[in-house]
C-alpha cells in the first residue's frame, strides 16, 4: 500500500522548499542577529551555501539503493538488528522533533495571538490536521503542498512589498563587521535548523518519487528557494527592526509583520501574514510525523502504516506538552543540544551509510576477484 | 474530568481501529497499536494529574552533553 504512493518531482521540490522554510522563518532571525549582529544575512548566505553541499550528500545516500527509504536502507546496510536499533532511535528523533514543532505552534499562538486559550487545545487541533494529512498519505500531502505553495509565495511577496518602505539602510551598516568566529557560529546554527533536518526527507526521496533523477534537480532548487526566502526575511528583520529589536524578540518575523502600515490604512494584518508560517510549519510537522510513522511501520515489517497514525498522534500531543516546560528551556535546547542531536542523523548517519556501502561493495569485489582467481587456477 | 476525556478519546480511537485490525487478523499490528495507545494515554493522564513525567529531551541533553561541550569549546 505504501509502495504504490508516488509523488511527482515538482511536488517533491515544493515539499523540500516548504519543509526547509518550516520553523526556520520564525525563530532563526533572532539567534542570527544575536550572534552576527547586522551581518546575520551574510551568515545565512554562508549557511545556505553549506546547505547546498549537504543536499549533495543526502542525494548520494538516497541514490545508493533508490527503491529503499532511509529506514530500509539502514536495515540493509547495517544488518538486521543494528539497523533496526538505529532506525528506532531515528524514529524517536523524528517523533520528539515533531512534538517539539507542535510545542512551537502552541507556544506561538498562545503567546502572540490567543493568550487566553490553553495550549493543549491548540496542539490537539493542529495535531488532528496533521494526523489526518498523514493518514491520507504522502500523495495527498504533496498535492495540498502544490495547492498552498502559490498562496505562500503570494503572502511572502505582499509581505516583502509592504514592509520594504520602512527599510533603513543604516541598520545593516557597517557591513562585514562581525568577526569570522561569530559568523561561523551563526552559520552553523542556521544549518542546524535549516538543512540538517532535511535528512528526514530521505524517507520520501527517492522511494516515493516517480522520477528520482528529475527530483535531484528539484531537491537543489527547493533548498535554494527556501534559502533565498530566509535570507530575505532575515535581512528585512534587521533592516526594519534593527539588530537590538530583532535579537530581543522570540518571533522577529511576526513583529516585522506588525510593522506593516500602508497609508495609515492597511495596518495590523500580521495574522494574515501568519498564514504563511502556518503553511510551512504544517508541512514540516507532517513530514516529521510521516517519517516517524512510516519508519516505525517499516521497522516492524508491516505493510500499512495507517493504523499507527492515531496512537502516535496521541503520543505526539502528550509529548508536546512535556518536552519544554518553558520558553527558556526550548531556547537552551535549540541553542545547545539540538546541533549535536541533529548532526547525528543529518551528518554522521549519511556519512556512515556511505562508508558502509563503499566498504561492503569493495569487500564484495575483492571476493569476486579472488573467486575468479581461484577459478582460473 | 480531563482523565475521563482522555479515556473517551482513547476509547474512540480504539473503536475506530481495533475491529478493522482484528478482522484482517493482524496480531502484531494489534499489539503495537495497543502498546502505543497505552503509552500515549498514560503520559496524557499523568500530565493532567500533574504527575512528574521524565522529559525525553532532558535525557537527550544529558547524553549529548560531552559532545556538546566539546563543540561549544571549539566554536567559542
């Protein structure tokens, strides 16, 4: 059942773009402004550059055995038991991160938009939509991404056009003042949120994409679109709000949307603009959840993953209320632990898989040549 | 009150899925399903009664602390 689902290369590119924008658009400008001050956009540029290299790595891992998803690949390359064990930690990673994203949604809405609504109710409603989407399958998710992407682009363009009259160029000057180490720290934080989590998409690519070769190109272009969007957003935050205000906000791009004022008439449309990040966060969350659900189904060798969605959805909501007792906790986790946690799966695991694959192939070749030699003797 | 609500939701979920799984005779699926549902409801009920539940993220932070300190040391 899972095997029959195929999405087109174009849909995959859109999913990549929305996934990479995800929560990055909301939380990243503050930290980048804190680390690199007015040069935050340069750090983002650097981060996008490294991100493109990482996409090359992910594609290399995906191309090892194109008919297999990441979890199946692990089982194939690392052996049955070790593969299953690593898969389970990967599923745990995806599920915990999904519930962390759900926490972000709840926290964003309760602190910025609806302060009197309990967070549980928002999380439950949002989780219902995500569970519904994942239950309907990746094809449905991809098609809805295709439908919502133009809306996203439209909102983003409106956002940029309406905010740009308030740009103050002095805010970004002097350029290149940050020293290299700060710039590097900011860039590393950026890739830890922006491109390392993309490894989760290896559950979709290439096994569920109908033309994997075309999808390679779209993988790159999706990341580049997302990168440009984020660089513009970060640059605008600093240009309009200034470094100090940007770094003091939890959600700088939302405060940026509050600044929109066209002829003292079109004001306070930030909630319309928030539609933009609801779209991107929805897809990021759905893909994390999809990865954990299908991953678990593949680890347990069951054909249909659908029956897992509801109970795992309950677990996800329960975890989302548990993972961060307060904003400070989430801040600390994202600044400190997240980098090494996500690198385990986003950097170390792909390299390990590539290494094991090369080693085993070499071993097989050696065996083949030695058996040939014995034959010729 | 919250506990009753959680149990009701768990009941609805079980009613929606269990008959289908049982009809198909998927034993393993049924076990996994029940286990996960039990886990989810368990954590939810514990939270609603404000029982302290260990936070998985704190566990991760503890496990990764040495690597973390090392990386932060390089970057500082």
